[in-house]
C-alpha cells in the first residue's frame, strides 16, 4: 500500500507541494531557463583566469 507522502512515479502527473506549488512545472521551466547564477559566476572566473595568464 502506498502512503500519501510518497511521490507518484507516473511522469505524466504533476507533483504539487503542500503550499500549492507545481514542482513539476518549476523543474520544466528551470530546464529551459538557460545558465544559472553559479554557472555564470564560474564562467566569468574562468575567463578572468585565462586573461591573466
């Protein structure tokens, strides 16, 4: 028997948090959003290191 706190394994169903946020939709949007803040920061640090050497 599946308990209510376990997420549904069906990929077609959205996962909704207790606050009402659609977790599945947030993940889909994050995948399409481009670079994260940390990725940009890392790229800039690497570019700066390459210019100083």
